[in-house]
């Protein structure tokens, strides 16, 4: 890495402090009053939220890792404006009702405003019966710091949208891309995406892109790999394809179809949800065999993305029969993948009866080592108890808030940096001992009182993160690198007052 690139990394991080989002992923609110705080890793703790959603939900933490706000849609209302927004006291925010969104599965997304340290975009969409894609703004400086919905239902389009929505950091580590999809039901060989660039207080007109394959179904899921370069698209009609994504331009390309979509019943591959492992080597997918009106059999499957024949690498980890149905899978901040389960207790199916509890809805299943193949991934069904709360199909549709800049990509649209810029005083020192396999990190003259230390690779992928103790302006940390591959990395020290960065080499 040359000096220009290192300065680019430092300045872009410093100038984008408002958009730099360590700890934002720590809070999950979902299901029937379920909540998990991952800030206590390696032992996440549960809490009770106000969510009652069979699917679509989102949540975000503040920079300390505590609940900031969350939202969910509601089923059975049918008016297309079912979204509710809750504050950290689990109360509905002022103006936090009658927000666009239907009670399905993947219609919500929270993106921090890149130009503010206290404002957020809440993207919401209708699907089949209530077209349109919109955003609302949440201002956390209002209502005594509990937040208020300051703008509501600003429409970006009025078309029929497919039930999928995701976001990823721009390659500059500051702005965001938001990806939505047109609902092309009954239009064969047509797969249209809308990619929106989000910059300071602005959502730009979309880049409209067509992929020449079918996406002929409303129920989709879009999920990025850990570094944001691959986008997995799955549908309820059995399409499974992986698409290249350029974090600098927002362009989609090189779609690789692993399973083509089934355009008529019986749907033997009713894909529900997918998640990449943290090293992007495995994909976990939930699917159903669909017969007339019920999901007869649901399965959790692992695919080895390094295999010569990826579809043939399928390894079934769990199979359940109706009325129990496997739901969403999601990679958590602790590096594990969590799995929901729904159980049909009788009509109408949602919400659950107050007295209906069993192991399927009061626990999550956990993949402890998702980077490992087969049984080595240590899948433990129904092993994480929710403390009296229950699950439905969904987990929060939160993007990777911790993703850093794409170092050396040349797509810095925020700050122009030249070799003439002076570098800040060196207050952060990193020495890596190859024999001990330890990175010794020391910092001095710190202005902050508390903070975190993190290691990123040059693609912006988070490798390690931990809280630090600062005493008399100094801190020290010894970080084991035994499980980290050889290469160049960046140590990021973030306090409540500053950001320091230092590259180091693991040989």
C-alpha cells in the first residue's frame, strides 16, 4: 500500500465519522417481542422488544452498541402503511405510525444519513397490493434524544416492487447503495434492479439495471457477502443466482445461476432465506417443498462456494415437517449464523395465541462455526433460548454497518487527497510478532475516555473488534493473529473523540 492510499484511508475515515458505524449491528429486534444484544460477545443476552412481526423488521444500535431504534411491519391490516417505529424505551416514536410498508418479509432497511451523526433513512416498500418505494427520516436529536420521525413517506417510485431490499456501503466507506427490485410477475426472462446512491441527506435517482434471466416471483431475498462484492438472489420459485457487485459504481454483472427458477408448480425449491459465512466460503439456505397450500418439508442446507460443483455440494443440516417451518438465516456480529423457526398453532397463524409455546418458537438454532464444512460447522438446533419471547419467520434485515472502505479502489467521492496532505502525529503503534502470532497495539495521547479497537483487511472486511480501556490517555492491547491469514491489515482505534489507523503486515 503506498502513502497516497494510506492517507486516503485515514482521511476518509476521519471525515466520515458520522457514517462510520462500529457497534451498529449489535442489536436485533424481531419475531414476537424478541431481542438480542450481541455487545456482550461471546455470550449474547436477550431482552424483550415491542416487535410483533412474522417477517419484516429492522433495528440499529448507537455507537455504544445500545438500542437506538427499530421498526417492523404488521400483517393482516392490508392498508399498505403498516410500519411502526419504536424508540430505545420500546415505545412508538412520535409520527412513528402510518408509514409505508406491508406485513410480509423483507420490506424495511435502515441506513445512517452519511451527512449526519443523528439522522437516519428508513426505507420501506409495498409489494403486490400496495405499490411504491419510499423513505422516512428519523432524527435522534428530537424528543429528548429518543428520536422522532421528521419526514414520512417520501416516495422514490410508485411501481409494484418485489419483496426484497438490501444495502451496502459505497467503496468510499461513507456513502451507501440501496438495492431494490421491480416485481416482474408474469414477465419471463426479465429481472430488473433499482440501485440508489445515498449521500449526504440525499437519495439519488436509481441506476436501473436489467439482468437477462427470470425473477418471476414477488418473494425474493437479496443478501451480500461479507465484503460486499457478491449479491445472492434467491426466490420462492427456486432461483438461486450469485451476482457481482461493484461498490464504486453500483453496477451488477456476471450473474451465475446455480438453480434456475421454476415457473410453474410443483415448487420443489421454495427458497426462503440465505446467509454467507464470515469468510464467504459457505452459503446457508432455507428452502421448502411446496405442495398446494402448505410447506410440507423445510430444510436448512449448506453449500460450499469453493466446490467445483456448488449445487452438488449441498449438505442438509436440518429438516422439519409441517406444521414446523424453518425461516430466516442471518450472520450475527459474533460470527455465528442464527436460524428462526415458525410453528403453525392453528388459524390464522399470526399472531400466535398467547398460550402457545414450544421449543421451535422459543429458541433459535445456531451454526457455531459457519466457515467450516459439513458437521464441522457445529450446527446446534434450538440451542439459543429467547428468554420467553418467540420467533416467526424473520430476522432483522440489517445491512453490514461495520463494512469499511474498499482500500485502494480509487472511488473516493468524498475527499480529494494528494501527497501534499500532512499526516497526523503518530499516536498509534502496531508491532506484529510472527513467532508469537500476536499484534501488539499501543496508543498514547488519546483524547477519548472509551472506545473500540478493530482490524480490517484491505477490502474493508471486519476481522476483529473489541472494547478498550483508556487510562491517562493511553491504552494497550495484545491481539492474537493465529486465525488471521497472511497479508496487510489496518488497525482502527475508535474513541468517543478520535479515530486512529495503522497498517501492519502478517508474514
